């Protein structure tokens, strides 16, 4: 069940990886230093064959033990120097690359918080999680190893080839023979492996989504006995991922077979030809030993090409996936681009010709909300009533700009909400949704999310009292009790009361409540309603209502039908004069019996 688009076929790996530069730039000095140290270390290893040539043609041929011991000392010192330099390289990159990974993860998280709700409606959470974890781990590994060693091994191969050609150009050309087929294999491998890497990383995201949904919905899974079906779905996705990983392994095995076999055949041919020339006196034994030692020293740089290309393709794919989320446009602070003025203090909440169509709705489809005109006076409570699917929740989500209106405007005390910054707007407007969401934090922390920084215990206790959530004080650690992920350690009614307390704790000027009492029993509902009436007397409120008891909290009622406000009046007026409203209320009364 793929959940994101794949664009791998149309992109360049180098172009994708270059997008990492803004994150790498702050640590570029240490990375360049580490690359230089690694090049020096690798080239130090290429000096060893030259020392061997000197030993074979000099002290060994002259039977000079002191010279042999001196040569052995040189070799030991070169080996120690190479090891120390590689250790220094690793020390140089460890800390800065951890910083790069942390900064990229923080940037992604901050950006996700600023993206519109419509984005989160489209994207599976598992895909976003995999971008912030698995993909960033691949990028850190790429920056730590393949990026450096693609450069180091390239320089090492060039220097090594130059040394071999300088020693004997004929043997050098023999060893260079496989270069063309190896390069052709790398080009073909790059494209195929890129597509397989993208498919595998998307499948990891799909698997993460399934696991997350199964864990969060464990009560449904167990309640309906669907654990076997979920296990089959998981096994199916795992099998697809396994197949893709095996395909990647086959591609890697193929390129390794070519990269390892052809150079080995070339070295073997050079050995035979070199021995013949030594026997004929056309080449010294020391030169042949140095040439073969250099060729063997280049085995790792050449053999690693396939592995490094594979990791580079996975990193390029991870970069592409990361920036797919980062390239999404965040919510605009002010859609009109002008500062909000002081407004009209006595105008309340007003909808003027508001139309709304979801961004992903089919072209030409009618808007969900069309020409909404509604005025809620300051200090007035307006109940919003309508059939299921009529757009009540969508209408309320337009006030805090969780969705952007298609046309028209909404004003708070005469000020267009698009002229306000989102921070200013959400200081004025508090919301409580029908589905209460709690975080894995304490009761107090969850409630105080709706209040300014520094709000004290007195305001917390007041909000809990209004929402009839005094049960919080009886929890093991009182309001310091952690409620667990999604607040599932509490009942539905308890979660809803805490969500209501969160909405009122900041004493908002405007209050938007989406059926806030649906999960409460009759007695608790009556107590909450009594407390809410006191709060509603000091605020301007829009309340989605499904039950007559909730409607009676409001001063007036608006009926939403066919995407428009069909009628506005008091509860009694609409009961007497509007058949649709009377039918809705009678249906609710029948359902409540």
C-alpha cells in the first residue's frame, strides 16, 4: 500500500545530495580536514610498495641485514602512521555528523508542526516517522563513510595508477584494461539500485504506518478479533520489503562480481607477464614486487566502489524523501500580508460569504460550504446544528484556521482572521474537539497546553472544576499523573472533560466547541452544562450540538443544511418554524431514549 510518490527515475543522485549542503556547511571545516587526513593516510599506504622495491632491489639483493631491518622499521612506521591518521579522521567526523543529524531531525519536526492540517490528512504518519529516523540514519552514515571514501578512494586509485604506470607502463595498461567494463557496470547499476532503494524505503514507511496503527488501535484489533488479519497484513508488507531487499542484494552481488573478478584477472595477467619479463631481464624483481604490491593495495578502493555507490544511492533516496516533506509549503502567518488592526470591539464572530472546498477535492465538485453568512454577537453562544456530514466540524475548523477558506472572510471583532498571525489568532480562539486528544504527559501539562506560559495551579483547578474533571485530583499523583499515549488510561468521558478544561483554562475571548459533551453521562453532562453557562456568559462561543441538552446551552441556534446556513433563531423558534430542525431534534430525542 504505497503512500507516497516516487520520483527516483527523474532525479540525479548528485543533485539530491547537494541539497544537504546547508546542513553540512557549519561543520565543513572538520569534514574537509577529515577528508584530507584520509587522503594522506591512504597515500601513505601507497608508499609501502616503494619501500618494498627499495628493499628487494637494494638490501635483499645485496644481502644487507642492516638494510632489511631499516626497511622493516620504515614499513612499521608507515603502518602506524596510516592507522593513526584513519583514527584521527574518525574522531574528526563523529561529533559534527551527530550534530548534522540532530539539526536535520529538529528542522523536520519544526517544519511538520507548521504544515497545514491538509498535509497531515494526506500523509501517513509512518512515512513521516521513517523520514525522521531511518532516512536520517542513512544520511549520517553516508556523510561519515561513503562521502569521504568516494573522494579518498578516487584519489588513491589515481595516485596508485600513476605509480604503476611510472614503474612499468606496459603492466599498467594491462591492469587498466577492465576500467571500461567496470565503469559501464557502475552506470547501469546506479539507476537500477536507485529505484530499488526508493521502493525499499517507501516500504519501510508503509510497514511503520501499519505497526503504529495496530498499536494505537489495539483495542479495536483485539475487540474484533482482527489480530490474525493484522498479522497477515504485516507479513505481507514484510515479505514485500524482504523481496525488495533481496533484489538490492542481487544487484550488489552482480556489481561486486564484475568489480572484483575483472581486476583480479588483470592482476593475474600482469603477474604472468611481469614474471616473464623478469626472467628475460627486462624488468627488475623489485619493480615487479612494487608494481604488484601497488595493484593489491588498490584492491580495496576498487572493490569498495559497488558498496559505496549503493550507500550513496540510498542516501540520495533518503535525501529526496526528506525534502519531499521539507518542500511542502508551511502555513502562511498572514494570508493577506497586512497587519491586523484594532478592529471593532463589539462585533463578535462573523462569517461573510464563506465558501470552502477541500484542496484535494475533484475539480469541478461543489464546495462543502457555500456562501455561509453568520453573525455571533459578543458574549453570545451560537449552537450549530445539522445532519451528519453537513460540514459542522469543517465550519468550526475554519475559525482557528486549521483549514483555509476558499473565498469570503471570517472576522473577529471586525478583524479578518487572515490579517492576524496564527499565534495571535490562537490566543484569542480556543477549541475543544469531539475526539479528545491527550499527549503522553501529566494531566496538568495536558490541560495547561491551552494557557499562556506561567499559568498557575489556581487557573488549572478552575478549569478542572468547570469541566467537572475533579477526578484528576484523585489520581495516584494528582494532576501530576501521566496519562499515557493518547490518554488511553482514562475513560472517554474523562478524556473529553480534560479536553474541555484545556479549552477554557486560558479564558479565551472566543470558544469553539465541537460536541464537547458527547461522551458524558446524563448527570455529569448536567453538572458540566451548569458550569459552562457561567463561562459562556463571558465569551463568544460557537458550539456544534447534536443533542437538545447541548443546544439549550446556546442563546441562538444556526441550522446548517446543504452547505448553507438555512435558518437562525432560538431553539423554540426553530422547533416551531423549521421542519428540518424539528426532525433533527426529535431524532436526537428518540436516540437518547
